[in-house]
C-alpha cells in the first residue's frame, strides 16, 4: 500500500512539474493570441501551422470497377470537410504529429465532429515525424453537421494549451 501511495505521489509530482510550462502562441507578426482565422499562420512554441485549403465532400466512390462505382463513402452527418494543413518544425529537435491526439473539430454548440480516416480524398496523412527545420503537409477529414462555422483545435503537446482556427462556412470550397 505504501508503494502504491508513493507511486501516485511521484506521478502527480511529475505531472505538476511538467504541466507548468507556458504555451506560447503568436501570429506571424509576433502578437500573442490563441484564436486564428483560416488565412493566418499560427506559431505555437516551435511549430508553425497554416491551413492551405478546406474542401467539402458529399460522397466519394469507395469501390470502382470498369468505370462504374459500386460502393460509396458517405457521411453519417451532412458532409465531409477535408482540411489541408502545413506544419513546420522551427525547433532544433524532431517533432511528432498525431492527427488523432493533437487535433479536434467542434461546431458552434461545442459538439465534437467525428474524424474520418479512410477517405480517398486524403492524399497525405497529417501524422508522422518532422525533423528540425522541416515541414509536414497533409489532410485531416471530419464528418460534420452543416453549421455556420467550426473551430479546429490544435494542442502542441499533452500539457500545452489549445489554440483554435475558426473555419467559417464561406472558407469551405
């Protein structure tokens, strides 16, 4: 029992010490902020994020034979959105990116939208390692309800604060 209590205290101490870091997020001009538009580049710690484009997809062919589609990927909600993002590592150490752990999309009511992984429209995954001073470009897809805007949240690491990009309906092509 004593070992269990000591282990829990050690874990809490590690979490509290590690969690004391401050997230630094700015725009390209160096202004401190945590909320960005689609046209802005966000700089979070030593990571630059830029949304290149956002596309709407109502359905796509999942199985085609002889020029005819026999099966479709269709959203459970209203449509898919595919967000194309470039991430640049400006630091001097390799960085790992996980679309599942670091990104989420919410509608104006705060409801999380489901991430989609098996769409043909995703040409390059937004997952992997980025060497120092290198970039990763990829897409992340969500099955969304039709709303006037969405908030795409990004968390640089487990103990960092979120930043968000506001995606207006008019930003989706």
